[in-house]
């Protein structure tokens, strides 16, 4: 007997993936905006210590996320394609 999953599960999984990607894009945008205003001099990081700590935590989470993504991408590489590129000199 085989368990049949409805197609709604696939759509839910894709929506969850899209929402995760949206979160990380918005997190990176938040980091960029904060850095822009700090460089511009409109925000003094010492004056808004709570915001600065929150942005630092978000930056640390983003770095961990990027590191995990790079590790997964490295594991997903096809060895045959890498060997073919190396043989051609690319």
C-alpha cells in the first residue's frame, strides 16, 4: 500500500519556501537600510542601542543562513559536470 499525498502539499511546500526566501531578502534589505542611514549620519548606533542589537542579531542570522546555503549548494554539485569543465579548461 502506498501513501498518496495530495497536490496541495506541494503548493504549501513551495509557498513556505517562497516565504522563507522573502524573509531573508527583507532581512538583507533591512540591514542595508540600517547601514545606509548609519553611514549617512542620520542614525547614531549608540543612541538606539536596542535597534543596533536587533540589527546585529539579524546580521548574524543572515550570515549563518548564507553559510548554510553555500554548504548545501556545494554538496549539490554534480561531479560529472565539474570534471567535464575541468577537462575543457573552464
